[in-house]
C-alpha cells in the first residue's frame, strides 16, 4: 500500500500484456456526452451492426474500423457510463464485456477510453477502474480543440506518465487525431510501439476500487500534477444559459422552439411532400400504361405501388423533423431542455432520467423503452416504459399528415408565425404528452409508487452541428423508414390487395376484406369510421404507419375513388368528425407489435404489455368516440 493525494491507493503493474496474434476486438468506452458515439461513427463510417447483448435489453453497436483503414478490427461501442459502481444495466454490461464475462461477446484486446477534455477532472474518475483491468488502453482527450480555444490547458505527456498508458488529444467531430488511434492499433504480437512522445512507467498507483471519494481525490491529484486548466465558459455560453436555463424564460423559449419546428415541418415539408408524391404517382401511372388493363396492372399499380407510395410520400417531412431534432441535439440544447423538464417530471412522479427516453420516443418507442435501462429504480423504469408509447413517434406522422392535409385548412392562427395545420399537429403531440403525464401520475400514485432519486446530467458545451453528423443521421433514419416501407408495408399491401380482389370479378365491398370490414363496422360506426377505416385499424396493429398504405390500396381498388389521390378519396368517404376521431385514436392507441414485444422483453412478463395494450386501446376508443360525438353535436 502507498498513499497518493491523501487517499489510500493500491499499486498495480501497468506493463501492457502481449497480444496473441493480431488485435481483433477493440472496446470503445467513455462517459455519456463525451463524444464517444461521434468517434464510433467516424471510425466505422456508420457501417455498424446493431443487436442486443444476450439476456439483456442493452443495444450492442459493433462495426469494422474502416474509417481508419482497419477493416480487420471489430470496434464495440459500449454504453456510456460514469463509473463501474452503478447499479444500472448499462454499467453491468460495460463491466461484463471488458472483463470478458459477456456471453457471445469476445473479451476486448484493447480499449479506447474517450474523455471529454472540457470536464477532464471529473471524467478522469472513470480512468481508474478501466486501467485497473490491465488491458492495452489509449486515453483519448476529445474536444481538445474547444478546450484550448476557451483557455483550457492539459499536458498529454505528463498525463500519459501519470496514467501509465498512451494519451492523445483528438476532436471526433472534426476528425483530428485519428492517426494516433491508427498508430496505437498497429501493435501486434511481441510489439509495443508507444505513442510518439509518451512514456510508460513500470508501476501505477490507482485508488481503492469502489471508493467514490478515493476516485475523486485520485482524479484531482492527477489533474493538478498534469497542469490541467479547466476551460472557462465563454461569455456567450453564460449569456445563452442565463436565458435557456431561466425558470421562466427557459420553458417559454422551449415552447417557441417547438412551435417553430412544427411550423417549419408544414411550411417547408408540405411542398416537398406534394412534389415527391406527384413524382411517385406519375411513375405509377407511367408503369400502368405499359401494363394495360387487367389483374397485373391492378396488382402492381393500385395494390403495391399505391400502398407503398402513400407512405413514402411523407419521407421529406419526416427527414425534415429529424433534421431539426438533430440540430437541437448536436448543438447542446436538448440537454438544457432535459434540465428544465426535470422540474416538471418530478411533479408527476417520474425520475428526471425519464426525460431522455421519453424524448427519444418521439422518434420511436422501441429504442426509447430500451433507453430506460439507465433508470436504476425498477418502479420508475416500469412507469416510464408504460407511458413511452404515448409520445408521438415518427410512425404516427404519416397518418397525422394525411388527415390534417385532407381536412384541416391551412389558415393563419398567429399571422404568418403559425398556421392552423401546424397547430393541429402540435395539438396531437400535446395530446399524447398529456396522456403520458396523466397515466404516469396514476401509475406512480398506485401500483408503481416509489421514492424519488436524484437526476444527474452533464451539460455539453454549445457547438455547431456538423454537416457530416447530420447527413449520417438523416441517412440512417431515411434508410430505416424506407426499409419498413419496403418490407412490412409492402407485405401488408400485397395481402390486402389479394383479399380485396377475392373472389375475382366482384366489388370491393363483396370481397373477403370487404366482408371483414362490414363485420366490424357496427363497433366502429359510433366513432365515425367506415369499414375501410376498420380494415386500416386492424392492419395497423403490426405498425401504425401501415394504415396509410392500407387506405391507399383500398381506395385505389375502389372504382369510385380509383382516380383520386388519397386525400381527395378520404374527403369523399369520411366526415370531419370521423377524421378528427381517427387522429385522436392514433394519438392514444398502441398499434405497434414491435413495441409490445420490447416491453415484454424489458419487463420479462406478458402482464405489463397486455395491460398496456388494453389500457391504451380503451382510451383510444373512448377518446375517438367523444371526439366524433362532440363534432357531430356542434355541426348540427
């Protein structure tokens, strides 16, 4: 035993072990918001494979390091953690992988430890347990360019001597310092090529493992001895935070940003979607001319093409929404929004950590539910899981856009600042959010009552989003959306076309799908839904957006509406009350088997997804019923 910085320490050898053969697996480790994901995308060129670790719901991101010409190396992006001592599932997975105890995942041959140089004194606490594993480790001081531009200083050579392992300054966002990573990974069996200028002492003193106070004192001592000078917050950062984090102006600013985003989605996105839709329908008509008339033309054009195109037409608006979300996230603003929302989250009984999963549920409930693993309290975690599907995901957006564009006139509400269509869309987002709030309050005051836990969040620095990062994000989202349209939606539309045309030479109403629709019509008629909407509701249980393709197929197969675009066909077959009721129904209904499956896997029981599906379905039915009846009353 020896002492260091007034705390008890243990002494370990830091000679890097020999690697049998070439390096094969490299682990990427770091705290949340350290830029680890940005570095992973750069090293792999976004050519990644996403799966789940065996037996847990934590996502596993792996990819070949083609970004630096090392396709022979597998990079494993481990969950972002602050320490090894957390009880969260993220921390357990990271520790198990690093120790080689995760089934199906090879033990890493080397580690890339990413630390945010802007907050190096705190983030060095993670270095101690990582280095204690004895794996070849390269410490990467990310965002060094921002640190130095704001008056910060650090001596990487002195830090390398203190840690007993190579240290390099990088900027993952700009691609600076990638050569140091490539050089570190060149080591093979019997080789020990140190990073240029760095030395590796034979012995290294580390704090007592599992002692948080010892970690802090150790990290503080190293920071002092390596002459680390924390960067000052820029004057602009202080001024911006004084507004964005203000108890009054902060929430108001957040609301203004939300209003602006939704208005832009309609103002800019509508013309783009209309133009894209015209191209898709024109291509369908062109193909139809070559096919002539008959069952093949009906199948390919009215069945397959109309069904898939009716969903793909919303791709520009969805990409536009994700573009704005990406800008807000990469700039550092969304973390501030989470801090503001924490005050509200506690009033409804949810943990402050629930904000991030609920926010990501606006993209998709599946990864949002998986993100709840960072919530250590089981009851808080289950409450967040059960309310996450109420948040308006991107799958709801196509049906929202379709009905709003067909039935809501684009009139100004606040002059040129906000239109009626954007207000309607925002209202649906608010409606889903309020349903989540009320449900969370009910759960936390009854079956899932639990004591509150602290909310810890490191605010990232403000930075300019890079075009490369935004382009990768949009490419990834667009690819996921089109793949779903090309698989699930295509499959459903093909089945629907067959059912809509059997028996052959009969009307749509007399077909198999027509008979099924008329069978359930009495149950949904009070909601203002006809039998075609009923078929859409059944098909959309697989995935919400499938209803748009279903309606495109059904209305395209009906001679009365075959020549009309889907919006005009809906106006021909639905009332205003029925249309608004359909929006409310989708704001509340589960309608997603993938979400049900992930809830079952997350809770390890069918009881919770069954309760969730039943509760949301009843709420959707009653909400749609009330909406239709109220509108009918006022239109009399």
